[in-house]
């Protein structure tokens, strides 16, 4: 009974105050990425009437960030986990999620923006996956992709004895530790894309890096997020490669590509 009540309250608050509530109660690094992605879409959109594809959408929380400022966005998510899809709280006409194996070919049409966050590092054939992102993008449209930042991860791995050997099979873990700037540049060359910019996301010091997993949920997550909101803990959400001071501090890397 208590769990049902908590779930009902959670669903209500997500619906009424989606971005504020998710920013308090969910993994802050996810919030950083979703703010990054929604801001990039705001920056490069040509109209409010947009089609957005979220490849590897989980429960579809990114939709909340988009819908909070633009009710005209047509959002399509693709997700391999029925469990995550079942957690989706956004029952809107302009939001739909499809259950699908991201390793297989798909065709859901062409989109103004294709967003994929923390997905590609789980897929062995990353070139095939990236090709599907490109194929789903309209001409002059944009691909926004994030992954763990390889150099940042390895920097902290040395300090905190993190695992550095990825999985050899697609078992839900990382088959790749992360991606580098050069690898994002190689994607743009290989698929004839214009690399608009590279961003570094979720600034960390040793304290935050060491406790990333502890801040993923529960009371510790809520406390961290409150301190983050009021800037007692003052970390940058994301920064362009042209404005960065220390790349090794950042947990994720993001590329913004435009299709020619």
C-alpha cells in the first residue's frame, strides 16, 4: 500500500513539475545530459514543429525536458528493455516508445534531431549503430550522441581502482570503456557529417567521481541534488571543447553532428 502511494505521488510530481522533480530525484549526471541535449535542440531548431528520435530512450525521461519548453515536439523513443519502458510516466499524444532491439535495422522515418545518450558503449558494432542514427536523420538534421568520456574515466580509474576491461559480450554492461574526441571526429569523417562541436558533460572532482554510484538514487542522491541545485556543490553541467579548462574532469563526452 505504501509503495503504491509513493509511486502515485512520484507519477503525479513527474507530470506536474517534470524537469524540476527529475532533477531532484534522479541521477544528476542524467539530468546534466538531458539539459545538454535539450539546450542543443533549442539552439539549432529551425521551428517548434520538430520530430525527435531517442535511440535507447529508457523510460523516456528525455521527453519531459523537451516537452517542458516545446509542446509541439513529436517524440519517438526506441528501447530494448521492457522493464524500462514499463517505468515510463509520459502518456502524451506527442510521445511514443517502441520496444525494439537496437542492434537490428530499424526504420521509423526521418527526424530533425536524433538523440542517443549512453547507449553506443553497450553495442559491439558501434559503426552499424551510428549508421542507423545517420539514416534516421533528415538532410541538414542533427545527431546528438553522448557516451562515457574515455580519458576522464581512465583518469579517475587510476585513482579509485575502477574496472578498465570492458565486457566482450553484449550482456548489458559496457563493451567499450568510453569514447575520445578523435573517435567522434572519425565518426563525422566516416559518415560524411559536419561535426558542429564536441562537449564535455558532468564535471567531477575526486569527491564526486568517487561517489557517482552512491548519488544514483535514494537519500544520498536527493541530498546531492539539493546541494547541486543551490550551488553549494558547484559543478559545470557541460562545456564546449573550446572553453574547457581540464578535460580529464568530465565524466561524459558528447558530439553534435549535422547531416549533409
